[in-house]
């Protein structure tokens, strides 16, 4: 994904939600299509280090992924699971100390799409 600083296009609605320091990532691939996020979309990410379970977040995984990726984050006491919104992709499960490999860059708050 390529990084695009904000402000870009018309982000008034996102800005009004308190997302004053958001950034954009260009989606590459189809791992999140069942969440209606498509290849080529520009997703808006609010920087934060934690997200609620079942929220979509931009994450990096140290030693596994070279780029940021969008995943549905699921947390329990012992595991952190990164799920795609496409059944063709298996979830990534991190247990115990492995959880520290996952770096949450921020929460997905919206997207821009050209038609």
C-alpha cells in the first residue's frame, strides 16, 4: 500500500468525526473485498495503537509482512487474530509473545473510490 497524507479530496465527513490527523493507504489486492473495500480504493486510517475486536485496522506484522495491510482484528485474552474479509485467505493467529509482532497503525474510518 502506498501512503498518502491528508487532506485529500473531500474529507469533511471523516474530519468531522475527529479524524484530524488521518492518513490514506491505497488498497492493493482483494483480501478485504467482502467488507466492500476494493483494489485501488484509498482507505482513510485514523492513527491509534489499539482497536476494538472486530474493527478493521491497518496493521503491520514484524518479520512477516513488508507492507501495511487491512485486516479485521479479533482479540481474546490469549490470541490476536488478523482476518481477511475474503474466504480465500486464512486468518493469521498470534498467541502469547507472538502478539508483539503485530503493530496496529490505526483504525479504518472510511474510503475514497473513483468510478
